[in-house]
């Protein structure tokens, strides 16, 4: 049975899941959610996810929301991307939780404010504040990757896919790969995994709808 991923190209959190499904060799198909025209606010979508967010994964009788939960499900179902020992598994989860708190959430907010809403609606001072917080997070991740190929263990895991979810996007959000050489090299390693695609190629979207 083909799993369905409710997503749209601009969503970094959906991209994490799309990459994990692809790398885990799980058959899946995207279901486009027209976010910029209110697609997550419709009664039909809220019946699938009361939180009104993507990603949503529907795999047979199982419906899951929140990228971290879905990534855990994919690794558990496939036996891939979850670490090779109990200790590695805990390390995967440590970085998954750190990403959700310190990296992806703040990138998502900074990127959205800077690129997808009119300038006059951007709250003063918020974007520079987020950029300063993100610089601290990039410093942590770059340092962690200095002497290792992957975030947790000796192979790629869902921790890598969670952390990289927003870092391939072209819109400015206070991140320049050239400033962070170990992150840059790590992103190249992920992009070299068979099946990798840029988010705008892996998931559907409407470029004309991008603000």
C-alpha cells in the first residue's frame, strides 16, 4: 500500500518526512496542500489533522502528524535510519528533540516572516532576534560535525534528516552555507544519498503562490 504524505514544497518539516520515506524505500505519494491559499484551514483538512499543519502521513489505517513522530514511525517500520544500537537510538532522539526546539522551529519562523508575508506585517525586531538565536544553534551543529560524518552514529539517521530539513532552501533566513564549513560538507553528504532531491523537486507546490 502506498503511503500518502500531505505536504507542499515550501514546508521544511514535510521535507524531512519526504526524505525519510525516500531513503527508507517506503512507497509514498505526495498530496498537495495549498497552504498559501488556506489549505490547512479547511474543515476537510482539520478532520485529518486538528492542528492544521503539515506534514500528515497516512499509511493504511495509520494517520500521523508532527514530523518527529512521523520520522520515528518511518525508522521503526523500515528498520532503517534509527541508529544501530540503543545508545545510538537515544542519541538520535536527543538531536531530534534539539532540532525541534532550537533549530527548525526558529528557522521556520524566520524564513516565513522574511519571505512569505508582506514587509509591513513583519513584527519589528523579531527576525534579527531569531537570526541571533540561530547563529548559536548553527555554531553547536557545526562544531558537532567537525569530526564526524553524521549527527548520531556511523550512518545517516532521522536525526540528520530532521536537522537538514530547512537548510537546503534558497530563501534567506540568516544562513549561508559558506559560513559553516562542517554543516556545508554534511549537507553535501546527505545530497549524495541515492534518491535525494531538493525540496522543490521532491514535493509539489505552486511557485506562483509564493509571496
